[in-house]
C-alpha cells in the first residue's frame, strides 16, 4: 500500500509525535495502524488477530501516558505489534520475527518502550505491581499499566498478582482485554463470570442511565464519578446476583467499556489517571477487529501465515500424501487410536487444543478431552488426580510452557510415581517466536527428576510407538518430547509395537567415529553421514530414544570401541543428553573424547529453524564439519 494511505502514521516516530495530534485524529491513526499491521503481516507472517484487537487501546494508552517514563506492561506480548510500530520500529516492522530482526514480543533491550520482557502469559500484573511499588519507594510520580487478556487471566499467576496488588494498595491500573477468546475459545468459570457482566442488558442499561443522571446534576461537594463507583457494586450484586470478583480483591472496577472507541478510551483513561490505588478497566474488544476474515475465523487468524490482505485467503503449502505430516497431527490421530482401545486414556491441554491437535480428540471424545485454560500448573496436578484414580492422562503441554509447572511435575506426579504421560510439544528450536518459546530445556530439567522416563522420537513411527509404550504396564511418569513441524515419514501409520524402556537402536554401523543422537535431529545425522560416506568416512550412528534411562549396553560398546564420540540433541548442552553420556563415561572410567552438540549456553533469538540450527552448529552441515574436525585431530594426535 502506498505511503498516502499512512498520512498520519508516517508522522509518528515516537509517542511524543502521537501526542501532538488532536484527539479528533486518533480514529484515523487507528485505521492506518490497523491497515499497516495487516499489510506487513500478510506477507511476513506473525500473530495477527490479537494485535488487531487492541489497536485503539494501544493508541489511547500512548496518547494519555507519558511513555516510556510511564510504564505499559503487555501480557503475552503477541498483541503488541501496534505498540512496536508507534514506538520507533515502524521502519523495521517488516523484519518482525526474522533472523537478526526485531522480536515478535516486547523486549527491553530492543526498546526503552518495552518495559518488561514477555512471551508467556499472565505475567503482567505481578510485574507491573513490582514496578509500581518500586516507583512508590523512589518517590516517582510514575503511572504503571498492565494489559491482560481474558484468556491469560485464568492463570494462577494472574490471581496471585491481583490478590497481592489489592493488599499493597499501589497505584496500578489493570486493563482487562476481554474478547472471549485466547487462541481457541476460552473455557472455565471466569469466562462465564465475565460473560455475565458483559451481556447483562439490565445491568449495563441501568449503569448507563445512572451515569447520565449523575452527570447532569450538581451537588455541593459531590463527585459523580466517585458516586457511580460506590453505587456500581450494589447494582452488580442486585442484577447479576453476585458481588464483583475484582472489587473483592480491593480493586476499583470500571466497565465494561467499548475497547474500539478510541476517543472514549482516551477520556476514561485520563480520568483513571487521577484515581489512586489499584483499578481495573474492563474493555470489550473483538479479536481480529477491522479485518472481516480474522473476525469470522479467530482461531485460524491468530497466526495465519501468509494470506491475501484483500480477500483473506490463507496461502497454504500443498500437503498431499507424498509429504510427511506434522508431529502434532501424528499425536492427535494416535491418541484417538489408543483411546479407542484403552478407555482409561484422557487428553489434557492448557489452552492449546488446536495447536496440539487435541481438538481432534475433543471432536470424537469430548467427555475424555479437557482444555483447562491457560493453567499449566493445574493441568499437571489435574492429570495427577486422574492418574491417582487409575486413569492414564496424556498431558500435552508445549515444552517452554511446561517450565511453568515444574514443581507440580515433581511434587504431584513424580514423588507419587503416577503414570502421567507428558507429551512435550514444540521440543527444541521452534523458530520465529524466539527466546521465550524455544523448547530447549526440557531434556535437562526432566532427566533430573526421579522416577521420570525421558524420551524423544526420531520420526513419526517412533512417536506413535513411544505413546503406545507409555500407557502400558503402569510405566510411571513418562515424558515424550517432539518438535514443531513436519517429520520425515509420508507413510507413518504403522502398526504399534512396544519399545523397551531405555533401549536405543542402531541406524548405521561404522568404525571411524560414533554419533549418539536423541530425537528428530537424528535425521540431520542421517543426512550428514550420507555425505561423509562419499568421502570414505565410516560413522556408527545410534538413535538413543531415551535420555533416561540410557541404554547402557550401547554406551559400553561405544566407549570400548571409539576414541571419539559425538552427542547431538535439539536442546541445551548444559545438563542434557550429552551431559548424561559424559556422566556415564566418568562413572565407568572410560576416556574417550566426547563432543557435545546442541544448543549453546545462551538464549536463542528468533529466526527460521534452519537458520537457528545452523547458528547452533548442529544442522547436517555442522555435523559434517565436526566429524571431519575430530578425525583430523585424531590423525594428528596419532601421528605425534
């Protein structure tokens, strides 16, 4: 789209420029900002619907508050595209989520306007409270605002923050962005509570009439806005038949208000600036607002990939039978097969129903499939309760989100040795979502837990068989991690067979060097060893399948026969699979040289998976180079 379409937006390099405009121009700024997001995201994929839904709110916040001195804390952060564009990154927005480009989430070392780093949900209230308390301690007249979605507020951390903020009585504004959907439809009692408030015509009509009445009268010493706040609690109790949840936590509740009326938002937020203490503004928004197709298909347009910005047609990669499926699809179809044969199997996910492919099970077995909302801790302990009563829960959580429930894994599952099957989706490098979403720590943090079996399939057939094995013979806690994206087997629907726990398999025999791999990256080894064979280099390659327990038989053979051993994992080299192999070597007093390949000891930023594998050095090219380097060093050493 031509620059003429962005007459006002092109004048805004910082929020200071925005604040120079008259309020009457803010609706046009909002229209231009929304169209700019659509234009860029249509060709450079990212999170669309969430950012479109908060355009007016973003404009209003930066118009009213003196950012970056005043602090705006976004929750999750995939709704912050408009914020990035208004805060000096418009010219770089086409690099969003690209390698060496700007992050898809708020990142303080990218901009002073990003007050807090965020990618996971439900952190905003606690972080904002800490900032507000710090400002009070330093005697700073600083406003702090947290913006949290109605999906993110279902997490326990959000309620912990609300509870403490009410007790602290700090000057904090929480904005509840209520669009009735996270990625999939919201679930739970909080959703129903908010729905009661937003859909009660009697309550909203009565509240509006009292606002209008009090606005017209002038009583000595009276403050209409203060008076309506006092009456509001009574109105809700009478009409909605329950008291206000937020006011019970000592928050002053305002709303619900139209989150797409930018002029009204500016007026309300200006008013709230002058009210001390903890406050909550309830804004009603539409996810995907302003792009018809995104409004109609909110889950699909959460992160749609490339699409036609005029028609809304999503450009899909052709996936016929000659192409391998995604690991997520294999999981979704396999759990249904297993559940049809074993009535004890249940499926659990924290708000990732479609992403994990558990939506397939939900369609066929709604009474055995549970989306518990954005609540990973609850998902794990809920699964533990099921397992304690003889069920076999398959608890599907993205690797990076499982970090949030680590205590529950230990305290509620592992100590009791319960047969919960943890299916850790997006294990390893995930790509464009960057540091907050790379699932690179689970092999390390799971292998340190007693009673835990830790596994990773090299391909789709192995995933099916690990799932099959995990629900046999009361296996105890069982972790299966697999990557985001496609596997390698177009013909993957093979008959099930049980994999013995702690047993790997030989992929290729050889005599020059041994490579031990875990998980999907074993396919990189297959590619590399094919090239090495052409140079007459003989590689012995084992797919170990398990990080815990390790296959001792394989390891004894390898360390007896090979001077040089390479371990490869799509996870951190600190404490992971390679570390486990070195511990085995030390415990058994072997003296081979072990080269660990995996994710280095720093946070990996955004980029395509291929770019990031290359940066970390364990793509096929990196493996090829490492093998030749080690063999050259061995030759020089032997010659000396």
